C-alpha cells in the first residue's frame, strides 16, 4: 500500500522545520511505515532543499513540487499553476493507492489527481476552514473561493476526517454530505513524549503557546494580568508580536517572548509551568492545548468552539467567558488553589491518554486506509 500526502497549499517541509513542527508532523507516518510496512510520499510545495530536513532513512519519499516545475513569482499565477501539478507528477501519483490531503487548502490538487488517475481520496481537515472563514472579516470573494473548494472536495472524496463532532455537523448540514462518510479523528499527541515529569513548575508564571494573531486573543490575556505580579511566557511568533510587546509595556505587564521552539523540546517546556492559558475566539482541535494537558498543566480556556469540547469545566480544566474580569479572577483562583491544580492536572493527562494518543491515531489511520481501498 502506498499513500501520497498532499501538503497544505504553499507549505514545504522547510516551513515545517522552521516553525518547529517537523518532528511532530512526521512521527505518525514514520510509525505507519515501521509498524505496517506502508509506503508514504509527501507532495510538498518545496524545492530540492526539502531533502535537507527529511533524509531517506525516515522511510518517507519526498516529492517537492518546485523540483519538477518553476515557481512563479506572481502569487496569482502561482495559485493557478497548481492545477498543472497532477500532470507534472503523474508518475509519482499513479504509483499510489490512496491520496490524502493534510488540510483543505490545496485540496483541489488532490481532487484533480483523483479524477485523472482514478485513485481513492481521504480528505483531512485539522479544522473546518469554511466555518472559520465565516468567523473572519474576509471579503465575499475569498469566502466564495473557500466554500467552492470545500464543496468540491467534500463531494469527490471517499472519506472525510474532521477533528470534532461540531465540524462534522457543520459539514453535513452546509454541504449536504452523507454523514456516513464523515469521521471524527481528533488530533493526536505522542503521550510517550508529552507526559508529566518531576520538573519543578513555576508558581507565578503562565504559559501560552501558539501563533500571535487576532484569533488567539492574547491582548485579552495581557489585560487580565494588569495590576498583578504574574508573568506571561509566550512560545510562538506571528504578525501581532510588535503590537503585543507595546501593549504589555503600556499596561506594565510582565511578559517574555521566546519565539518558535522545536516541538521535540516542548515537553520539557510545558513541564516547567503549572498553568497554561488559551483564550482564543475559536479553535479547531488545538494541539497546543492537548500537549499542555498531556504534560499535566492545569489549563484555562475560553468557552468557545474547539476549546469547550476539550476542556470539561472543573474536570479537565477551567472555562471562562471572553472578558477580562472572568479571565483574571479564574487565573487568580487557580494560582491560589494547589489542590485544584493537582486534580485538574491528573484528569487532563488521563483524558489525553484515553482520547488523543498517537497509538489511537495509528489505529484510526490504518482502519481508514484499509476501508478506503477495500
């Protein structure tokens, strides 16, 4: 059996490496190769330099698109050129039994390949992209584009993998998709690496991990710390970093920015903190939250889609409203209550082991592959 994984549009292995996510993203496929003997090739939006980050010993075959065709400088021509990818890679694609997308964006390439070469297609969405687009201020043309590629991809694929039951309901209702071909496959965590250890955790510090953009609501978290001696440590980069630095200085909030850290080093980072906070406006099935819980952090999250499905209030963490006072009072409460921290920590790590383990994900994947080509 051979699987071709189509990367998210305009994403390369080099991008995964630079963001610190490479090892997290490939471990599932390395296990599938080792334990089940399947063949895996990555069709990426990189060039020959992608080979510097995944070598042949991994068992993964790399097919960087821009090793086969020239990369246009114009972003619109670059997007339009993607429809030619299946023709340029026809030899590589024909050798596969199953095509799979890593995200919805770029899925049209896999759809064209499926139609051309009569292959089975699994459509994976780490989050429901059209639903998230509706929550933004994107223009109507952008929303129409996302809706169109989503509709086409959902209709054409044999199987659809979504992260949450809410996403499944949205897909079935808004795209008129047969619910029997939509499966809930939550994000997974390697619980052999992401687990609680005996590291002494910081008593008066909070941790946030993620991209610094408007969806993450980090300004809300900063405002909630005004007038306290609590320090916020942030792992991640993004377009709002400069703005957040200025806000923290203006409000006299203690904050440290550590940039991107390789995912392989994150278990030791999470284990230095007692409390992890995620106050996004919405999420899919956030891996950083799952990782923090696996490492025994007591977690606080906003009661929004994607977070409230993971955090069971007063069981695996604490849920708050999207307002400063609610967040501030909950942070203070949790910092002061060591018994509550201990209880939430234990429940959170157990929840991840039972619901989001890598072992479960491998079983799900092989079941999907076997049923797709049966």
